[in-house]
């Protein structure tokens, strides 16, 4: 009887530590893919940064340099690109005076 309790505890721990976080990541990725729009800056799974120029259900036309457009699978988008921060404005936001 005690061994069944141990198995139940291990199964519950596996579910809480492995399955639930994976479901959350999968749901968040699906929401990201559904929210993509033309003009969004994204990063692919392979690390390519670009701007979305055209969207279909399966493919995305991604401009990676001026005039250079590649086609990637929609599922290949890993995340939205964070806008580059300006060091001069970051220093001013901290109360420091820029030179």
C-alpha cells in the first residue's frame, strides 16, 4: 500500500514540474503565433531577426535586410524582438546626466 502512495507522489510531482510548465509554454507560443501582424519584428528559432512583410496560415515572409525577404514556416517564430534600447536615454532615465 505504501508503495502506491510513493508512485502517486512521484506521478503528481512529474505532472506539476514537467507537464504543466510545458503546457503553459505551448499555450503562450500558440498565442504569440496567433497575434503576429505585418510589421512585427520577430526572432526565429534559428536566431534570425527580421520584420514580417506578409503572413499566411503556414508561412511568413520575413525581411531580414533591406530588400532581402525570406520565407519561413509560421511555427519557426520563437519570440517577438525586443526594441533596442538607447544607452543615452537609459542613463537619463536613471537620473544621470548624459554628456
